[in-house]
C-alpha cells in the first residue's frame, strides 16, 4: 500500500505576504480557470491530479461569486509544432499526442458554463499572452492589453490545474506583464502534494505580484469585488 499524500501547506505558511491585505479596489478583477480538462481529471490519465475534484469544488464556488461574465476558462491543446522541442515532449507522452478534438481535451462537466466567453486555447503551458489579455480587454469593452498604460494593471484570481505546470507558467508570465495575481491555492490542483508545495513556494517568492491565498481568504478580506 502506498503512503498517503502529505497535506498541502496553507497559503500563509508558504508566503507570509499572503496575510497582508492588498489595495486593489480600482482594478478590474477576473477569475482565470486554467485547463479544467478531462486529461487532468480522469484517474486513468497519466496526467490526472489526485486533487482535481477538491480543487474543482473551490473553483465552482469562486465562479459563482465572479459570475460567467468575469470568468475565463482556458484549455491546453496538443497543437504545438512537432519540429520544436514539443516534438520530443510528445514522444515522451504519446498518450497525449492525439487530435485537439479528442475527448481527452474536453472540459470536465463541472467546468462547462462557468464562463460566458469562448475558451482561450493555447499549445503552451502558460496561458497568459496576447490571446488571454485580448479576451479580457475585449470583454471590458476597451482596447489594448493588460499591463499597458492606463488606470492600473488588470488583477486576476488564478485557479486550475496543474499548480506545478500550467498554473505556475501562467502566473509568472502574467506577473511579468504587470498583472496582479491572487493565487487561489485550494482551487489549484497539483500533480502531487510535494510538487504543488514546491510550485507554491516558488510563486510565493514573487510577492507582491503573486500572492498565494485560500478561497476563504479571498472572500473574508473582501478581495472578490468583480464589479
């Protein structure tokens, strides 16, 4: 019998800055749900997270607060150029080297309807880029991208899977673009407790641009004010 997964550390244990309130009242807030797809949820998948269902329950509650107009869902699709290092990647993981319309890449049922917007689909681990920034700007009825000159950088609450791959890659890219990232730790699903803790530790080093918080922290401190 394998040993049980160790408990995940709390947001405040990983990053003391998460206990410090941040002033964000003037900034638009979005919930970005990273890759809630069957390939990361199905226990038979090599990439299934043992924490997926737990994280999805928190994601659903957060999405109910933000509403579909302020929620964007992303997907990772296997459409990268195989002549690049992605070719070696897919040779390492041949089960994932299937057409983009394969059921593996569909959203899980619980993620359907979370957003009023089309999914942002990318072949890269990180989802922050021109497409996601434009989706937010377009939904806000403004031009330009997040991080550009204006009243303030866009603030996002980040959730999804997996903490130690696509979530961390998205968080770091968003922070570089001038986006304030509140990481909903319990709404993120790592590949393992150890890998998740390592990823959260790294992201915690980037405060105040990236601050790990729990869903309860976000509600109690009144940070969730999408309007």
